[in-house]
C-alpha cells in the first residue's frame, strides 16, 4: 500500500483512484486534462443536492451539467449519488431516493446513456435498506460508521448481530504527578481557543494527573471515552492529553497504556493522523 500525498493533486487523484465523486465542472475538466496526460479513463459519480446542502449539483442544472461533463475526453460518468445527514442532519426517505432515481431515468432517456450506479448515501441510509424501503435502482452505499460502529443513525441503537466496540485507542502515559486541580497565574485562551473554567470547590484541592501521548493533532477529546470509569479527561493540547486519575486507585504509572472507546469521528481522525502509530489485527 502506497499512501497518496497529503495534499491531493489532480495527478494523484487520477493516479490512485479509479473513481471519484464530483460536483464541480472545473474540477472535472482538470481531471479530464490529467487523465489525457496519463492516457487513462477516469470514472466519475456526479453528486446531486437533495436537501442536506453539503455537496451536489442542483437538480434543475443536472441535465446541462451532465451534457458538459459527457463531452470531456477520458471521463466516464458511471453514476449519480447524493448525501444525507452529514451537514444539516437531513435524513433520507423514500421520496428523496425516488427523486434520485428519476434523475437517472431522465439522463438515460435524454442522452441514450446508461447510468450504472445510484449511490443512495452513507450509513444513515442503511436502516431504510434493512426495512426494504429503498428503490431497487439504488445499488451503491458509502458505509463507514455502520460498518465499524454498528450505529443505526435513525434509532441511535446498535444494529442486530453487530458490535460497537471493535476499535479502541491505546495511549501511553508519559507523566504522572499529583497537581492542583486549578491552574495559577494570568489566564487567556488555550491552544484550542478555550478559556477553561473551574468549579469553585476545586480551589485548593489536588489530584493525580497524567499526560498521555495523543493530542489535538490526532483526535478531539469529545470523541473518546476512557474505558476506566475512574479516569476523567481534563483537556488536550496540540500533542498531549491531560487526564485526571483522582487518587489513582489503580496505581497508573509512566509507561502504562490507557484504553479509550471511540466515536466515529474520533476513529476517523486517528486513522488519518500522521502522528500516531496504528495496529491492525
């Protein structure tokens, strides 16, 4: 496996990806130019705006958009797709998915071209699929959260027969000291742009605090939960996370590993971090 450059160029997209999801005509023109240079055919799925207002061509402009893309050399349009839930929480339903399929039919009739794939959304659409509420033309899904965390985004429950604890974060303790609960000195915003506030009852008290070797470069603390209920997350800096061991009843020491359960966005950040080791079993 060769990791593509962190900043994706047109050449790297054509080189590493057979298919890309696109919404912008200029972007597809650039991909076409690069595909011609590399003597490749780059396949495209056009995303259509269906209400969540993240990405997608507006339905009224789809025919003109398709016609212009269709004329580009070394570009093959193989599908239409849409997105739900990711930006404004708009959920998929039968009416929206039927409308997506109608766009496919209109294109096929007008241009006498076959559209192979209809991408009906991400994990949020899976619940409708299991309830047989998906039009038969929808034959592609982009599943991540449901696959790794078994989340039914309609109900908030775990899909039957699946587990939600298959991914864990293990981070090493690099410092353990008893320290005051409240900092001292003049205070401004921290590196995350937050001014921490402390309960009045914490003044004058101490606890055992530890630093572990992950930080905001790797993950947002709100997406992880310590598996040990006695541990409390205090705050993170760029490359370190401070946790409160309270009286340290389990005797944590430097070099020990602390395990955390992950939320989907936490796992996404860790898997894309260049600053953390990865173990796949």
